[in-house]
C-alpha cells in the first residue's frame, strides 16, 4: 500500500504549478480572433437584433389594431338600438344550438 506522503506535498504542489503553467502557455499560444470574423459576427448579431425588434414592433402594432377594432365594434354595438325580446331569444337559442352541436 502506498503511503499518503508519496508523492510528498512539495511534489504535488510542483506538479500543480507545472500544470497551471502549461494551461497558461496553451492559452497564450491561442491565436487572436480574426478582425474580419469578429466584424462579420457583430454584423450578423446586429441584423438578428434588428429583425427581432422589427418583428416585435409589427406584433405590437397588430395587437393594437386588434384592440382598436374590438373597441370600435363594442362602441358600435353600444350605439345601436337595444335588441328586442325576440332578437335576444333568437341569439340565446342560437348559442344553445351551437353548444349542443359541439357535444
């Protein structure tokens, strides 16, 4: 059975230091990014962000238009003459028939 002192503490510290140095040298040896590639990536990112913003603006505009149309429809219904009892009954019967048809 090996002793826990084999390798010694100093040996372990030295090997850890050597591993750190090796990793640092590998990191330093890594070439710098190509400016053209960096510029292309930045441009592509900006295009994606612009498209996303445009899409969000279109979605917001559509939602606003839908809300305005719903409000206008509600105002038109409120402005129209109140429905008679027969018309209310006909609408209620139509909803009932549609509900029964779905089941």
